[in-house]
């Protein structure tokens, strides 16, 4: 007697679901993203390319295109961290390390169309929290890789400041057609210079006895802010804590 599961093809697709993983699904969706963006249509097409039903694909990526867009971003983070791990950061000044790290992240995956589509996708209100969380995680990964020792409010301000630098540089990069993306790297240098200028002003304020006295109250309050001990993702901006 013929097995009904074989007749309707569920056995075959079931094996396909086991064999496929999120990385394969991401590879399959990228060609479709250029035409349909990070969308349900792209997700379904990627599943079909792998011989999966949409339900089987959702077993891999429950949130569909949102999970795939997040996986694409995290793939870039992983490539960046690999490059940082192989670089001789000890020979660089802190400004050079930050510049190198941001550039490494942008160069990690040179697929501007996927990034452009992702920028529009994460700008949607329902996806904005996830986009904010991913950028925050990227900046946290950079500072952690660079050996940031901060355990107070500076832990937050460093990552927030870098998020602004990274985000604005990515947007500039999307429209940069200069040779070797030279204008993007010049733009990045200017943004880093702006940050360093702010840090110099802060140092001058700390050295000024009058201004430092005026800031005594706010400084005391800020000293009570501590970096997260366990770095649980639920403590990061953009994360929506689930009920339970």
C-alpha cells in the first residue's frame, strides 16, 4: 500500500525542511529582495526555491521576511567581527579603530540593493523596533570587540553616538558612486571628527572648576547609571519584552 505522506509529497518536503537552515533560506531570498524587497512575496519565493512549503519555511523563520532581514544584518556583523579579529588593532589609535570597525561593517556585505531595501523595510513603524535593536547590537559588538571597559553611563552614550555615526554613514554609502567609495570614507572621517570634538569639549568642561561644579548634581545622578551586567537582549533599545 502506498504511504499517503509520500503521495502528497509531505515526506519529501519534510526532508527538505530538515536539510534547509536559516543561512540557506537567506541565500535563497536575496535574489528576490532586489525585485520585491524584504517582503512576504520574496519569502515565499525563497521557500519555493528550496522546495519548502511556506509553513516549513516559517519553522525556520517564524517572522518571515523580518527574520530574514535580521539574519542578513547579523551576517554582516559576523563578517565584521571576523575581520576585526584578524586585524592588528593594537597598532591603531582609538579613533582609527572605530573608523576601521565601521568601515569593516559596511564593507562586510557589499550588497547595496539588499541594504537599501532593508533601510526602507526597517523604517516601517512595525519593523522600526527591530531595526533599532539591530543597529544597537552592531554598535555594541564594535565597542566590545575594541575592548571598551565602560561600565557606567558611558556604555550607553558610546553606543548611541556610534549608532548615529554608523547609520548616517550607511545612508551616505547607499548613494555613493565614487571610485572605491572614497567619498563615503571621507564622510565617515568627518563624522568621527565631530565625535572627537565633542569628547574634547566634555574633557574641557571636566577640567573647568566652575563648570564642573555646576555639573556636580547631574554628574552624581549619571554616576548611578550602570551598564547591563548580563547584556540580556531584553535590556537593549528596540527590544519588546514578551509577556510571561
